[in-house]
């Protein structure tokens, strides 16, 4: 299924994803940025024909942004209209303004409110960017697939969503949350797998250039760079070189396009010089030796 969606997965990832679907357990995906964690959720949603609901995490994320909030302007307007019409029953007004009509559903509540048989793929992306308080809130969601709204009561999912959590490991996520999930470390692909990814994602890139790009990126990842290029950067670089009508790497082209591959000036400055030229010579010599 993943392969049909143009996502190349190893046996271990395919197995843990299969188990997460069968066991109805959240899947916790950890790994460096750009290795394809988010893409798994996108491919899964397309393959299963399910809606994808994405909660992009960030520092300071709170309940009103992630779960729900009330439509205060509409509530105030309703109160004013009630006053103008002479309605004085406070209980009736409260029951009206704190109803589903004025509830704004954010990603968490949207994921729990899907109709039976159409449970969405719920992607909680880059959880490590949030604080521990929000992480603790998610425990109820992941354990019982429910959210408590004080004015309405407890809202439970008719069918639990397929939950996928990603983290770039900028901080450790608490064990209490991990215990509720199946776990998988998404690593950089091996050269043969990354070459196949380029062939699928950038079909216009000729075979010689594809092999050189993959070999060059694989060698970069063993250097002590501030940020290693991920699969997304490899695809971007191959696309950029194809747009420039290049059929092979040369020092000038590498220097001109490093910004699509490396995102920190210190890394670019290090590679844009003698070390980069030596790296390219090693790549070409290695590919020539391999035939």
C-alpha cells in the first residue's frame, strides 16, 4: 500500500504501521527532520481514502488552538438579540449560547467528531515543540479518545481516529505518552532505497545524475554537519538540478545549488570549497569503480 502511494518503507516500518492499524493504537514516529515521518500520514490518508487532520505543534500551543474554543463574537451578538427581544430567562440564554452551534472545533475535536466508519488520520506533528502541559493533556485523548468540554460534557469518538505522532527529538517526550503508542525510529534511507525514491519523485532526473546526487548526499551525512540533509532536501536538490538541465554533477553546479541541500551557512561554507570538491571526486571515483 505504501509503495503504491510512492512511499518506500522498510519491512520494520511497514510491520509497525500494520500493527498500529490492526491494534488501533497510536503510532509514535521519531527521527531527524526531513526523513519522511509526516509523509507517512499523508500517504496513509490517501491510500485509505480517509481525511487527514493535522495538528502542527509549536511552543505555546494551548487548548483553544488545538482542541476547541467558543465563538465569542457570535455569542455576544446572540445575547444582544435576546436582550432586544425581551428575553430574561438566563438559563435559556446560557443553554443557547453554549451549544454546538457556537463551538469552534479545532484539530483534536475534529478528529474525535468524525462519523462512524470515517475515522480520520490524525497527525500530531512535531510534538516535541510543545510544552509538557499540553503533552499531559493528550494523555486523556490517546487513552480514551475523548475530550471534556465543561459546558457540554464529555465528547467521545464514535470510532477512534488513526493517530500518528511525530517528533524530531529536540526534547524527550514523557514515558506516559509513549506507553500509549507503538514506536518506530525513522532513519535516513540506505543508498539503494534513496535512489529509488529519486526515481519515483523526480522522474526527469537521468540515471547518472540520480546516482551522483544520492552518493553525494550519503557522504554528506557522515560528516559532522550542523544539520544533515534529509530525504526532502535530496528530492529538492535533484529537482533543482533537473530544472537546470544538468546531466552530471560538477563543482560549479554543486556550489550554485547547495542552498537547496544545506540550510545553514556554516555547512555551506564548509562544503563550498576544497572539501566539497574532494567529496565530489570521491563520489565519481566510487561510482566509476562500481561500474
